[in-house]
């Protein structure tokens, strides 16, 4: 074969390959008829957006709440009175108990805690002992006296034990440490259960 014939054969082979490739792409495009129309179909667009994520959002659902009982100071300031409140539902026992304690701390003059006390941490053991770690203001701002100490301790203990059956007793810590007492009366090196009945009145602070 002459040089001219070789070149002609190569040109024809390249042209044939181009035709084959073009035909293949054309067939693939025709294998799904109406694909472009389907993508533009309003019913298809609506179906893609009609999902749970699109139709339901957390903000549109009502926030779940639970009712709790707080033990606060009565009008006389010498006994505890109960008050019911609704608070947001929490996923864990520990987080729910923290919310309840915060309700006690935020009740102003009816709170059994002195002003300025904050909750540092809370831990509940599998045996039902709740360790409540409070700030230094529990000691520095406490008015003192055996009755005031009892109201603080049992206001906390009664509130936790009443609202959470898993809690059996309560132990108070200050700044992460054990303390002997608030103002020299009750022994805080031990845990506490429910307070004596004489500390309680029926309802309403």
C-alpha cells in the first residue's frame, strides 16, 4: 500500500470512530424519554418538597411541658408551702432536676435559699442520692438560725423527692466541697430525706 493509501485509511478510521461515538451518545439520551419534561413537571416538584422535614418544623410543634411542685417559704416565713408550676420537659432526669432547682432559686423572697445562690452542678446516683452543688453565697448570705437552715435544706429535699421518685435523699455541697453546716446548726455532712410534717402547710406561699 502506498503512503497516500495509508493516510486515507487512517482518516476513514477516525471518521468512523467519531460516527460511532456520536451515535452512542444520541442513543443514551433517547433511552429515558421525557426525562427533561419530568424534571419540570409541577407535580414532581411538589412531591420533592412534600417531605416531613418540609411540612413539620420544631418551631411549629407545641413545646412539651410538665407540672412540678415547689416547696417555698410560707407567708409567715417559718414553714414551707407548696406551689405548682409548669416547666419545659427535659430529656434526662438530671437536666429536669436542674430546672426544678433553678425554679426554687428564682422565686425571690419566697425562695428557701438566700439571695445570690446559684446552682453549680447536680448529680444523682443509681441509689437515689442527689448531690446538689451550690455557690458560696449559700453560706455567706444565709440569715442563720436553726429554723432558717431547716427551711433551706428541706425546701430543697422535699422539692426533689416529691417530683422525682428516683431521688430518695439529698446531699448539699458548696463550691464542690462538703460542709459541716450552713450556720452552725444542722449537720450537712450527711444526706437528708423529707422534712418533718410540722415544716409544711397545705398550699400557697
